[in-house]
C-alpha cells in the first residue's frame, strides 16, 4: 500500500515538473523562441498538376536559329520548384469557370444571398419581395448562397426562368420596336455577353517601385489602394475564332460545336485571350482558397500563367540542350510516327493522326510527365514579348512582364505593349514552332483557334520533403 502511494506521489511530481517546463517554454523563459503553435505548412499535389523540381538549365536556342531573329540566345537560368497542369486546360474545365460566372449572376438576379451581413446603399429585392442592402458591384463580393440550387427547368409564371429572362440573362425573344427575334428558331439561350467576371489583383511590380512608394501627395493607405486593381471581363470563349482566323476556309462546324459539345470536352480550350486566361487563374485561386478557409487550412500560392522560363524548363523535361520535349532532334519516332500534333510536311494536316486539335494527352508525355508541350495548341505565358529580353532579364526566375499599370489592360494602349508570349506551337504550325526554345507572340486581347493555356503554382518551400508529409487538417 505504501509502495503504491509513493508511486502516485512520484507520478504527480513528474506531471507538475513537465507542466512547469511546458509553461516556461510557452513564455519563452526569457529566450528567443519565436511564435508558438503555428500551423504546419503542407501542400499536397493540386489535382491534375505535376511537381516540377527546382533547377538550372540553358534557356534559349539549342539548334540553328532558322529565321536568324536573334531573339532567343542561350542563357543559363535558374527556376524554383513549381506545379504545372499535366495537360492544357480543356473545354470542360474552362466550362466550369463559365458556369460558375453564369450561376453567380443568376443568384444575384434571384436575390439568393447567404446569411452574411450585406451593407451598402443600393437595394435589391429577392423573389419574396424582401429588400436586400447591397453595395455596387465591384466594391464587394456578393455573399451568394451557393447551397441553393438554381431551378433552370422552372418555366412557371414567376418562376426562375421567367425572372432571369426578364432581367436579360437570356437572349430576348423579340427586339423592342421590331417583329424580328434574335433567337434562332425561338430557342431560349443564355446571352453570353452578360457573363462578366469581376475580380481583383494586387500589382506588386508597381507597388515595389520606389517612385510609387515615395509619393508625398498620398497617405500610405491611399498608395495601397492604388495597387489593388479591379477588372470586369467577359469569360465566354470567342467561338467565332474558327471562322475569322482562316480566310476562305470552311470551319463553321467547329464554331458551332467545339466549345459546348461533349465530343470535345477533353480537347484543349481555344478562343481564350490572355486576359481571359489570367481571369481564369484568379478564379481558380479563389475557389481553392474558399475551400481552404472552410476547413481552416493555410492557403497555397496562387494559380497563374507560367513565366516563359518556367514553361521552357518544364517543356524540356530535364533534357537540357534538346530541341524537342521528347529529347532528340527528330519529329518522328523509330517507327516513322509523328510525335506531336502539328502541320507536318507541306501541309498534310492529317499525317500526324489529327486534323484540328486533338484530345489532350494523345501523344506520349515528356520526362516530367507533361503532355502536349509541343503541338496541339500554343500556350499563353505570363511574360510580355520583347525580342531582346534574354540579354538583360534576370537569370533568377527570369521573367519580363510589364506592370499592369504600364502595359495596360485597356484598349487605348499601343499595340506593341500588348504582346504576350505564346509557346509550344499548335496544330496549324510547322515543326519549327514546336521546339522548346522557339518564341512567338500574340496580342493579349485577341483569341485564336490555336492558342490555349495551362496553369502553374509556385511550390511552398524549397523542395518536396521540406515540410510535413501529410496534413491532419482534412482528416
């Protein structure tokens, strides 16, 4: 009995000592110990993305400079670790963005907001006639109640479809003062010009300039406001690109079917401008962060368009100095089969097994596991196009991108300031454009039948293995 009592006293003393030590550590015990109880950072592989390790490589021409443009001289560049989409963004993936914008507009029209407090000056009414206080669009994000499904098949008097139709979300059946209908066979369709996405971003490059940070005419908060940018853009792809990109060519069926028909769900989206691709990246970041906030998880880096140096590094697949993503200098394998979807020979579009675009991942991936880094569709990069950029841009995460405030996303800027890099070549290009080092460009506000995109995301940390191997947040 005495022995048991001694053991209990010993256990209690040990617990008191441990508790004292823990409490002392929590106070720092006079030592510098940093902030305690911080969240463990953890990043699992984003769905559909592959990890690209950090590394250095020789960026630029690794073969003869065919046009002798001198726009891509060889240069050693280092790139930090990042994730990249395994394939180009497909029609069905981009359609998720379009539907999200469509549904958010429908929810706003129907007045189906969440329980969050809404303050402002302008009033809207929900379907029950109750007035709702809301701010002007663009000043706050509407707290939409996404749990309420939209009844797209409710055609009753005063029902969902009628309310949306009266507000103009659908193409009207009659034009005012005219007996003509803009509808085709009177079929009710969404007015895609209404699909406008409102979003914000921070112009870090402009904020970092000394001239921006030393202006005595503004307070610090006024300066901060100047760098938080707002924009509103239409998100629907330009389906007419199949017609206007090719003079005296019959591509009407592609215009009619390519974006919406299930047959093309897993084909790369085209007809998307650089501005729309950038808006998609911001939206994709937003829905992922909303999910993280729901579970109290630490957020990740943003989804974005790749820099030119990231794109070429990923395209090479670790095979430095090779002109194509698959390695060697040839565009056919040992069986004589073409290795990408492009325009072979003297215009024989079908000799590589395709005609226009092909389903993503049709050809073998490169050594990083990335598909279609050559051919199928060219891909937007974040960089602005400048012929001499390689000669003076930094060799650390090399990027030349004009500040949004300078290059302007507005229509009144000079065309030369709106050039954006495209890489990889497409189904309508000759083999030269499918090389890993070939540079080309298009204007950021144009949409083409041969340009798509994929996203990247900078890895949190130095390399895999730096942080915890798993997270209990989602368990």
